[in-house]
C-alpha cells in the first residue's frame, strides 16, 4: 500500500507522520507540497498536525485553500483514503471535506496530555483493527480542538455512524460536543481526528494503541 503526506508551512508533525507510515508499511510515503496540483497514485493521504500558516484567520483556513488541497479533494472524490490529524482535521473541515467546526478549547488554553478514546464505530477502514467500544490511549496537543456542529448536522453524523472516536472516561480535553474526538465522511474514506495516533505506535512511545489505525487504513494483515 502506498501513502503520501501533505506538507504545508507551519506543520510540525510531518516527520512524525512520515516515520509512522514508514515503520508500519515498510515504505516511505511520498511527500506533496502546498503548491502541488497532482498527487501520486497512492492508497492513503495523510495531513499531519501543527500550525499551518501560523493558524491565521482560523486554524486550517489558509491551508484549505492551497492548490494541494484541491488535489486531495479530487482524490477523496475518487475513493482514496484521507486522514487528517489535529491541524489536518481542522484543514479537512475548512476544506469542506468533513462537516462541523473546530473552535477554541473550552478552557481557552493549549492542552498537551494523554487522553482515552472510545472506538465508537469499528466498521470503517480506519478502525477495523479495533473492537467496538474498545478504549485506547492517545496523546493530544492542540488549542482549537473543540468540535461543534449545528443540531441538524450533529443528528445526521450521530445517526449515520460518522462519529468514530469519542473522548472517554472524563478525559475530554477541549469541551467537544458529545465528546467527539474524530469523525468520518459519509463515504467512509475521509477521517479527521484531534488526537495523535502516530505518536503511539511502538514501545519507545510508551504504547502502540495508535498502530492499528494505520494498519487498518493501509490494509496490513493482523
């Protein structure tokens, strides 16, 4: 399985994502820059975390309008899998590839700690290596991760199983509505989440709870 990582000014988790995909797949991902208008033939596109364009205007707002994101949207429309982590999630929302909005944390403070996540939907390509209701650990590091959607949108994504991850056991770090930590699009090929699964994939990280997400997305056998 081939993958690609989107690079944008201000992202600081690109090396983490590249390292995770290389370790898990055995192949270094291709990298695509903000001005690229084409993406190689890959199975998974990852948009890592950080502070693209300094989080000016709104987190992800400028990045979402870069040429490379039009190429990502075209690939997603053709069924290519896309994952956005932290700022990557914000970019996917700003680009209209996922519904809702990501607002300032309810504490008005940057949070950097470990949380617990519940697998709310294990019937996706990203979560098929987990069990329904399974609780996993994952680090978070963000200032604007408070997920919000209007009542109609919230009812739709809840009713259609588009909520994939929820903060569990009282560890919601940002005030997200319904403890939402990650959602998927209605076609099931675009996932956005605030926690960083790429930073918990091996013993050196203190655990490997995030590894199964990438193994599922890359089609790696258990």
